């Protein structure tokens, strides 16, 4: 995966853009994502049905993968069966 690549879910409407990545298979709703949406949608795995939110960045625990959600959906993002977390916003310094 190279930065700027758009990935589409095979189980819901979720679309993400790769901000930082490596050669891993990103999953949404328990199914692998691809650059093209399949003709027939598969069902969402209930273990990965927390959903995605537009504008949120999703990262792995090591911080090596970062994805930006550009279209929300019902499936949640994972890599190798491990769910990705939303990236926390950085706090700005006070302007005292």
C-alpha cells in the first residue's frame, strides 16, 4: 500500500485512504478491502461491526499503518483480525 491509495470495503460503504502503510491486508467488517468494490456485498462479521466514522484516522498499535476514513460504513477496520483504533487528536499548547 502506498500513500494516497483508496481502499473500498467488500461488506459495506466504508472507503479509506492510505496515509501511511506497508504491505499488509486491511480488512473491514472481517473481509479484505480492495481498490475496487465487488459486485456483490458479503455480510458484515458481527465481531467487526462497530462501524467507521468519516474524517477519523485509524492506526494500528505500533503506529505503522494510518488510514483516513473518507466514507463511513457499518464495518470496522482491522489487520490480521486485530481491530484498528482511532487516532487521538494532539492537544494544542495553551496560549497564555
